[in-house]
C-alpha cells in the first residue's frame, strides 16, 4: 500500500498555569470547546475563497426545449398507457374514453390522427438527436477524464498523473468559461517544465466541468496554408469520434452544435514553436501565427496554446502566462504516494529538494517509478555528506536517470515487455546514439538513416554504438574454454561434436527494431523512418551517454570542428547533456598514473569551448546589430528560433558555471568575472521578458555553484581564507543590473553565503552612500554664429532653415541625454544602497558571526540607525569604513525622504530573512537580533509600505517552526490578534493607521491562527503578481524545506482579500514611484509620510481618474486628474512607456474583475458576502470592474480610443 501524506491536527493545550484552582478548572473546562472552534475556524480560513471553475452548460433555450419535449413525451406515454388499460377493461383516470366524449369525437380524431403522429415523429427525432449528441460528447469527455494522456497526442507514454497545476488550470478555465471576457491563452515554458503535462491536466479538468477539450498538435501545421485552429480542431475531432458516428455529415452537425450553439469546444494546442518549421516558411511564420491567434480571439474560440519562448509571442493578442516550476510540496506528495511502509519521508524530502525534481515532470515520473521499487532512497544513503549545500543537483539527477535506465534494462520498469536483458540494453544503446545525433542538430526528430551519415559527429556516434554492440556479443566457445581451463574431470563425449561451437551470440537488434521497442519502453515515438523524442530531458541524458566519444582527445585549444559545429547548432538539450556528462564517470577529470588520467580532461575542454562559444555569440550579435533590419541568423541565413545570440550566450555561460563547479580546481572567479565584464553586452536589444528569465536562470546557477564550492572549501582543513572572492563579483553584477527582479535574485543568492560572502563584501557594507549626482559641469563653449549666407531680401534659404532646425534638435537631444545620464547614475547609486540594505539581514541570518566591528550585526545596526534618524550628528559610528563623516549626513544629502526610502529597503531585507525557516542548527541569537531591529524600525517608521513589510516579517518570525506544535489557549502565542496589535501600537500609540496596513494586520492574524502564511502574506509583490503559482503543502505537513513562502507560490494561493490587498499595494507603489529619479521619489515619500493614514481619492472613491490605458502621447503630470480635496496628487496612472516597477498581467486583471462578480455561490458558502475589500467600499462596484477591464486592455496594448466599450456587467 502506497504511502500518502495526510494532514495532522494541531493539539490544543491549556498552556502554562496562571492562577489558582478555579482558573485551572476554567481553563481545562473550556479547552474542548476552544479546540473545536479553533479547528473549525482554521479550516474555514484555509478554504475561504478557494476558487473553482464554473461548469459549462447548454444554452438555456435548448435546455428548456428538451425538458418540455421530455415532459410532453412522458405525458403521451401515460395517455397511451391509460388507453391500453381501458382496452383490457382497467379504465383509469384521464383515459382516452373519458377525455374524448361524444361531443369531442371530431377534435379527438384530429388530435390523435394528425397532431399525435407529428408530435411523435418530432419528439422521437429530437430525443434521438439529443441522445446521439450526448453519446458522442460523453465519449470525448470520458476519454479526457480517464485517459487524458492518450487523448493529448504530444504526451509521451511516460506521462503520468499531473499534480500542482490546478491553480493555473482554474485561472484559465474561469476566463474561457466567460464569453464576455474570453481571451486566447498562451502558456510559455522552457525545456521540460511541463507544458504538455499542463495540457493533459487542463483537458481532464475541462471534461469534468462539461467542456469538450480537443487537443491538437501544431507540429502538423506545415505548408503554405494559413494556420486555422478551428479547422485543425475539427480534423482532430473527426479522428476522435469516427468510431462512434455513422457519417461525416453527422460529425459536422455535432461539431457545429458543440462549437457554435453550446460553445463547449476548447482547443488545446501544443508545440507552437514547431509550427511552420520549414526553412522557406521562417520568414512568414510569425505573421501567420499572430493572424491565426487574432482570428481565434475574434471568433470567440476557447484556445489554450503551449509554447517555448520565441519571437512570435511578442505583440501577440493573447493572455500570456509563464509556466513556473512545481512546488517541492507537490513533488514530494506525488512521489511519496508510490512508496512502501519502509519509506523515510525526511530522506525523500532531501532528495526532492537537492535534485530540484519539481523543475520537470519527467523527473517526478522517474522518481516515482524508482520509489515504488525502493530504488530512490539509496541514491542518498549510498554516501555523501548530509549537508545539502555540498550535494550537487546535477549529480543527483544523473544518478537518478542512470538508476532508471538500469531498472528499465533489468525489467523492473516495463516488466510486461517480452525481451531479455541484453535486448533491452541494445535498444537503449541504439536510442542513445540517435539521441546524441539529435542533440547536435537541436532536433527531437531523428531519422534512422542518420546513423550511417558522413557527418563527423554522426560517425563518432555510430562507432561508439558499434563498440557497445560488440560488448554485447559473446562466443560460447570462448567462455567454454575459460570454464574448462579451470575445471577438472573428464570432458563430455559430445563436447567436441557440437555443431556451430564457434558462433557468436547476442541481441538481434537493428535500428528499426530498436525504434519499435524504444516506443514500447516510452523512450521515443516511432514515426516511419524516424523517431521523435517526446521528453527533452530523456533525450539529453541518453545523448550524454555517447559524449565521451565526441570529446575523445579533444582540447579547448584545438577546437574540434564537430564539437564547435554542434555548439553552434545545438540548443538547450545539448547544454543539459553536457552538464550531465560532466557528472558521469567518463566526464570527470582523473588523477594518477593510469592511461585514462593522461587523456585531456573533458570538463576543462567543455568549459573552454563553452566560454569561447559565448564570446563568439556576443561578437556576432554586435556585428549583426550594425546591419539595419537584420535578425540574428543561423548558418543558413534563416532566423534563429532558439532565441537571440545574447540569450544563448547567457544559457551557455550558465552551463559553463555548472560544469566548472566539478573541476578539480574550479575557476569560478575567472569565469564569473568574465560574465561580469560582458554583463552589459548580454542585455542589449533583447525582449525584456525573455532576458529576465535567462538572467534569473544564470543567477541561480551561479549562486548555487558558488555556494557549493565555497562550502566545500570551508570544510577543507587546508583552506584558511574566510572570504570567497566570487561573491564580490556577483555583487558587482548586481550593481550593473537595471532589472529589480534580477537584483533581488542576486541578493538572495549572496545572502545565503554566510561568512564567506560577508567577508568578501565587508568593505562595501559599512554605510549607505548618497545617490545624488552633485558634480556640475557647465557647457561654457561659445555658440558659433551661423554664416549669414542665403538671405535675399529678408527671405531665408530653405537649406539654412533646415540646418537651424537640425541644430536645435541636436541640442535638445544632447540635453535629454545629459538628464537621462544623471537619472541613470542616481538610480544606479540608489540601487546599490537598496541591494546592501536587502543583503545585510540575510547575512546576519546565514552567518554565525557575533556582533563586533566588521560584522553583519554591527553594520545592520548602523543602517537601522541611519533609517530611523539616530545616526545624525558627528557622533555617529561610521561603521568600519568611516572617514570622520557622519553616515547619517551622507544619506541625508539625498533629501529628508532618503532615510524613509532606506527604511523601506531594510524592511524588504528583513522580510527576505524572515522567510527562511530555522534549520537543523538554527542561529537563535541572530533571529532575536533581527526581530529586535525590525521592531525598532517599525516603531520609528511612519511610511505605510515600510510598516506593512515589517508586519509581514514579524509575522513570519512568530510562526512556530513545527507547524504541528501544540496551540495554547493562554500564555505566549495564544492571542495572535493581541500580538499584532502590540507590534503596531509601539511608538506613537495614538497614530492613525493606514487602511492597507490595517487590512494587512487582519491577514497577519489569520496567518498566525492557521500557520499558513502563504495564504495571507507574500514576499515580493512584483514577483507574486506575475506568477499564478502552484499548490503548496498540507496545513499540518512537517517539512524540511527552508522557506515559509517558496518562489513557486503565486497570487492564486492567496486569500481573496489578500489578492485585493496585493493589487492595491502595487497600484499605490506604482503611483508613488513611477519612473522618478531617486531624489524626486524621496521628496514625495517625505510628503506622504506626514499623513500616514491617507489614501488617494483615485483608489478609495473614483478609479476612473486613474485612466490606465492612456497613450504615450497623452502623458500627464501627477495630480492632473485628482479632485480638489485630494492632497496626495498621484493620479493618473503612469503611461506604459514609462519604466515602472512592474506591469500587471492580463490574467491577474481578469481575476480581479472576476472577484467582483454578482453571482459567487462559492464565496457565499464561505461567508464572504462583500465583493469589495473594506478600503474599497466607497468605490462603486461597476467602477471597479471598469477599472480592471481597462487594466486588462492595458496589458494587451489595446488602442486607448477603443476602450470606450469596456464591459461593465
């Protein structure tokens, strides 16, 4: 019986004794009632507002007609039955004889002779057609509910149950089910993140609510014909129901009914990047795809598309959602179901987190197969340190894949196949050779004839295959001689007369047979003379098994042609294969006097070749940029759909960092310094969304590798240097980065480095610096007079007028650039301050250093004093790098609001640190120090955002590490409401609180009551609002992961009130920050802090003044739309051309509008009767809906003049 995770109830206890016998008796008497109330309230708060997709119903007219016909038919049956009973002498009431008396004979004859036959024919026809329609529709939905992986053609045979995607599915389904706001949806994800798995789960959920999902494969859209999703869905529908219908005409009628009348068809399209893959179509494919999606939106076709990131997604008229990796909780729950009673959940949790299995569903399926055979846990218990930082995720993944292949060969996986061990191994070798060939051309489709190609890469793969197959062939005679030489006794009389004693035995497998058995094993899909790898990671691992022959005698200096050509043509799968190969026995560097140790080290060769390829890509990008209107091209001159060369260079650098970390002597400082040197080159002229994702992936790879190597060196007794220099290089990358999300990721990676990271940055963390540019340079160059030529009789020559206009434009352009350069310098300086403010609380938490000069605690104390105004005057400690100048005076050079901005940044750093759960060896003193500093900052702060952020941080610190710990009814922790009230009342207790802070306080109380902070709190507003999110763990689940709110959490996880609070917090932040220079932002912060409880009238009364779809040419100054009594002067909403903190996604805007619907039975069942949050109740509901309609129009770049018809229902 499989092991499953179950919620464990929290025990309610009386708590410590507080009085005499009567008090104790009262406490014990009310404890059972408090326990019942506590559990009911917790369950209500957790499930309150959980959204469910609405059911798809038939049109009301059709339903009424069918019901009326059924009732009339039943009445006719009863009438006929009464007549039959009257014939046999049992006359009942309302028999034909009683109804048709003598005076009504003619009327009865007319009815029974004319009307009844017509009615019978009509009713029987209608009922028959309804039954046929229901029968066909039920057949489609039955397949989708019970066998969705077979219905979705692109799902391989390894596809299993899909977990963790219900939030995303519900968000998409809610929009598709509403005709008035329906939009085509595009789900974007990288290699192996589970795009096809999402479509499988979406098909299953759609069928459960009455829709008819029709999965199509966009790889079939080839040729010169325009792309038509409706026609492709109709063709797929014919293939699905052909066995259940009698003619093509019936199929067309059923399709028209389901598509046009009932509106139940939902098209699920997979593989947009593979549509129109021919070389002669690459110039037109972008327009064809955009036109097809625009046409589907105009026709109201419910459409969901899964795609890898590529160019046609830009400026597409569809709601685009990023597919985030699964949460570790969902992955753990999925794998644990297949385990036996011997399973160790803690050990399994470590494996899931270390290998990062949630990154791809294929890892989950393989881990589940191994766990069911008790083969997963030995991957950890086989050796190694229990320290998670010293375990390499790629090493564990490589061992996971290798163990699965061994289980497949041994027959533990797919035991139903009637082939022996050697035949299975031969099949795996053939498929591995084909996979290796496909990696070099970045193709999942590999022809069987490629094994005999003249390409150098293919030849090496074929020779490696021959060697492997030769190892599988054996001679009975050879083994017989070996056995006979060691044996004793007489030789058998028939031994010398055996016929064919010199024959060779082995598996009889060729490429075609291997393709057939490989399909049965789930490795590939056979399609004529070629095979298709349906799982990119499986192809990458199988191909990595043959890479040792490719790197045979290869060095980075020699630059072999077959490797450089493969790096130039290969994609992400090749980089994964190289990383997996570096973790294999043949890919590692060896030492000693053996012959194997004298060969060139493959790891060194791969790192050198990858670095050169990245440099070549950047050089090529700069050369291609000089040619107007040209796109980066591949070797054949066609546009490259893998992404621009800079994005590919980021991926290659990431792979190089991963591979370098397993060198005998890693060169991380040299490699990361090269990345830092090229950082500005890596971010030019690329799509911001794709560039951000690529940079975030590289930052995570660098942080993980640096932390692992630093931890390994710190355990080395011969290493006595406390600082690890690569952390300083990562900080320099953060100073160069302009994207806030990337800087936050860098800070989190550095902040987890502990003492080595702090020592590398010690001299840069002592004090905040002024961000203003105070250097004045006057342009005193005299203006040269124009030549007085070209004037005749007071008339200027046309050329001279043009010259004057050009000169004026040049001066204006130069003046704008001076202003932009100063603004960029100020923003860069302030970004450096905020990075350090975020970093210090993290370093206090991760390092074990005591408080002294040049320690994280002392530096953090200095920064808090600067933010609260206590560091003013000449007596301030300058930290460790003081030069006699007061640190408080430095930051005040930016204006009186600069300490407020610094306090806001520190509050965010406190929240990052509070999100970390205590580990096995918690630094309790550091946590107490952080809590004290956060409370001090909260007491002195008046800015609403700082107070809200610190409130979240203190709530996270107050949660018990053991979520199943007993809950007392008295004593510490018994009154969360009083605890939160105490935090906010410290300092000026009579101060009125900001409405958003008041609502955040109520949600913080609920987080403490339920011990589920991810339902009521968040860490980063901008990151959360752009992420729909995945499921988290059970309420009482005891976990070993180190974050309270993991990055996989999105806005769909939040309580509805928390979702509305999140939206308005971001609206107010954007209205306050805009794209101001820091000095302007500080000035406005100082003005708003004077009235800490005020909200602008455009948020609390009339949101039409925000006008979010204003065009770029209609830019307005803040306050131009405000009412006369509003003192905040913040509206209208900034135009989209401004560089803002974030932009709301269309899916989020549609969901905010959905929260304001009139009909919400699920909300009413949870006792949530008010559609608006408390601070929104002065805004008309229709105005709120109209505002979010405009925000969704803004998200899809609609023309501002076309928004007059926005929906208000």
